[in-house]
């Protein structure tokens, strides 16, 4: 009888390449029994089950408001305690948790849940190691218990400084839980190894993977034409997002200073309007929010350069996807991105300042041979390290190890 696995997360289709949904489908393709239990289902996969109901949604919103007013996070939601009563949980040999800090799951349920089934938890950011924030940036207080928080407004914000209490609560709950924790980057693994909160967990470095037949080099000239971009323009593709982490201000200031003779197209996805001031100076093509993989790939294939100067990044799926499509990427140092992109071999990594970013953009805009050689190497590195089948191999090996430790036959 095939082993049965359950993925638990917030959504299915949105973020499917990293939220457990594609992993769930890949497990099915391998012959395993697999289910995906999500808070919100938007797809039509028959093996994906939605936890949310109208009544639960109303309660969830009330709890979210109460938690914010009282400066606590992911402690009061009752829904995770229902999981053992779901048939998919009962049938599972092992449960794998993803993105459980988005407003539906209580960490207080972890000791209860992990006592019943061998458990794996993929951390997508450092929130599990801090008193409230998804990225501590230069702050080191996550190593000593938080408190005296330097920035309560950073995602996820608190009204008052309960960070020390929340840190201690996490430590208590984790110490009572049996979990194999997966970190997609060595950068995150190093952070977890330094975190007192992670000391009771087994830590594993397993990079994400993607379908490298789907994410592959294409006809750049044809994709440019489809978007109305002149074939001789150098296309700089980027994510236009004004949150604290994605480096939008650095990008805008870099284009203010950039001076090249080559015609440039700024190809932006996600939010619109952030590059209006460059109209007339550069061609601006904005495609909005992209959740469709095929459309996203077409956009990446139209690019000559992929720009991702995030100031905080725990892995960087889009950088990996750009590599797979054979595009040279520019990233900032101080995040997981130089590691993930294998800079300087497969990308350009620069210091976190505007002038360094300008210099890197200028180099690639003006040097076609450099662009092409970096892009070719990026594709080779993606083939070596980021194939979805390799990711499934590593994950199922971990599952089998976890089951063996629990005394289950595999």
C-alpha cells in the first residue's frame, strides 16, 4: 500500500510552486497517496480540501482583529485543532505544514498535532524565529529573546511590544513539538542553527524545485514582439512591489541615475504605476499581477535582464525561475539570493546601495556577451540544482527518515 502524505497550508493555486500544492501533485505522480488541506481553495483539484466555511471565515476575521488589538499572533485560531478529525489527516502517514502564519493556524496546536503524526514544517521566512517580524534585517534580538523591538510596524505589525512574550511562547510550544524543519536556503539554515527557538527541531536544507521543461529559455524576440517591445530594446524585467522588502525604492533611484545609449524597456509585473515618471525616457510595459505560470514564463522569456534587489529574501523563487529561463539576474548581498543564484557564477550580486545597482545594470545593458554568458550559466545551474524531481527525491527521503524514526514501516 502506498504511503499517504498530507500537505497543510493557506492556499492551493496562489503560490502553488512553493506552498505545497505542486509538491502534492508531484507526489501523486510518483504513486504516493496525497492530499492538500488548505484554508482557501481556488482550484479544482479533487484531492485538495478547503478548511474554510462561511462561519469559520467570520470567526477568523474576528480573531484576527482581536489578536491585532492585543498584539498577539497566530495563537487563538481554533481551526488547526480540527485537523485530526479530517479523514485526510487520519489517513496520512505524515503531515507536512507550509505557511501556517497567515491568519488561520494556531501555533498552540503544534504539540497536539505533532504528537499524532510524524511532521515536517517548511519555513518560508524567519517569522518562526522572531517575536513578530517576518524579517529582522539587522536586528539581532531574535537570538536572545526579542523585547525592546526596534520596529513594531514591520510585517507582521504589533500595536505594543509583546515580542518577548511571543518569543517565549514560541519557544515553549516548539519544545513540546516533534518536527523536522525544512529550510530552502543555506542562509535560512544558518539562521535556524543560530536560533534558540529552533534548538529542539531537526533541521534540513532542501531547496525548492520547478518544472525545468516548463521554465526554460524561449524565443525572446517573439515574446518581445507579443508585448509590443522593439526587438533592439534591452528589456529589464522586475517585480513592482512597494512593500518593505522588495527593493522598489532602490530600483526607482537606479533608473533615475542610469545613463546609457541603448534603448531600455522596463517590464514590470505585480503593481502598476511605480514607473510612470520614466515615461518618455524608457518604454514602460506593465502586466499587473501574474498567478498563471505560462503567462509569467512568457514575461520572463521576453526579458534580457531580471532585476531582483530584495533587501530581505529567504530563498527567491522568481530568481530561480529566471535562472531556469536563462536570464541573468542582479541581486543584493545580505540575503539568500546570492547563494540561490550562485553569484557571481550565475548572477551578479552587489552591495545594497543605489550606485552599485546602477553599475550592474549598466554593465549588463551595454555588454550583450556578458548577458548571454551569465544567462547560459544560470540555466545550467538551474538544471543541476533546481529540478522538481530532485526536490521530490529529497523531500520523500526526509519523509522516509521521519517515518523510520517514528517506527513506521516505509
